[in-house]
C-alpha cells in the first residue's frame, strides 16, 4: 500500500503531462468542417523520386506550396483542390544536383531539367471519388509548359483546431506517379528513370 501511495503523485503528474501534450489533430472525420481551406505552405511538401542508374532511388522535395481546397464533409466527392508548386524552389541533398536542375539552357538547346527560371507547376482537380477516408483524385498537372492528367491516391490524415491561433486544420497524404518525358524533361533517359514517384503531404487551414 505504501508503494501505491508513493507512486500516485508520479502517476498523476504523468497523466497531467499527457493531457497537456495531447495532439490536437485526430484521424477522426467527424472533426472535419466544410468550407474553404488554404494550403499551409510550411507543412505541405511534394517528394519526388526517380531511379538512379538502377543502383538506388534518389529523391528531392518541393515546398512553399500554395493553393486552396473546397470541402464538404457531407459530400466529399464534390471536393475541389487547386495547388501551385514553385518549381524554382526545388531542393535536394546535393547542392550540385540542385544547381543542375535549375541550370540555364545552352544556346539553341532545351534545359536539361527545369532551367533557370521555371514556371510554377499547377495541379487542378477535375474529379474526386471518395471512399471512406480514402479518395482518388484526378486532375490536370501543368509542368514545364505541358498539361497532362494525373491521378493521386489520397488518404485523410487528421483534423482539429490548432493550439496556435485556434484555426481549423486538416491534413492528407497522397501518392502518384508521372513520366517526366511526357513533360519534356528527358535528360539522362533511360539511365535515370522516366517514372517519377510522388509522395505528398498536404496541410490546409481555415
């Protein structure tokens, strides 16, 4: 009994600490409210990955993403998303490769990858097929001056009010793939893979 009484204060403090640091976001669709959301650019990322010479995969990131989401939790298939990705802010773990991705085109030639002043990429949804907490999102991706349809497999991650400012937040993850040659980015083919795998973390606030 003495041991139990001695342990009670520590257990109470542990429980209190747990309550104080509880995560505000939950994977609970009931926490989602409808309306217009905007992208949280500090917590939205697009990871791209390509095969490198058949030895390893290599990946980089796009950040500082902006855009909007229109969402009605009672009719999720009516959702609309409009996303802008600043290609000029692409980053990798290699300063040399990042520089190459943005290398200016030589006279009379196309840039190896994006070039020195690439236009922003843009994804605009055309249809959403919701199934529980998952959705198939089809839309048009404009990249490097080319627009092609792309399909993403999205999953609801969490929702709730932020402890900083009390704004409503909602987040998703998504995966997809494109062929870079279809967007006139063919440098290094076929040694560097044509398929670009995409992993997306999308955060929105209202």
